[in-house]
C-alpha cells in the first residue's frame, strides 16, 4: 500500500517532468480540484431525508431491500 507521502512524492516527480507549455493547464486543473466540493458534504446533505417517513413504509422498504439484496447475491453466486 502506498502512503500519502509516497503518493505526494510520486506526483511531484511527475510534475517536474511536465513540459513548461503544459504547466498553465496543470495549474488550472489543480485550482479546479481545490475548489470542488468535498463528496462527504454531498452525502451528508441527505441526512434526515427519511425523518418524516411513515413507519410502515420504511418497514416495507427495508424488507424489500433485504429481499432484493438476497436475490442479487444468488445471481452472483450462480
């Protein structure tokens, strides 16, 4: 498994080999990455989405989910 520091050093070595004509494009790409929202925030935006769901609907959904996963597992095992 590659460590964070090893990955960073690999990337820095690769950057040092990039032709100077492409550095502007690389800089723009890095800037874009820096300003992208973190995925964790998008996931957390769903927190509480089912808070007001009727209990019977939630139970039915849970049972269907379990059954569907079991069906899919049997397909994979075949």
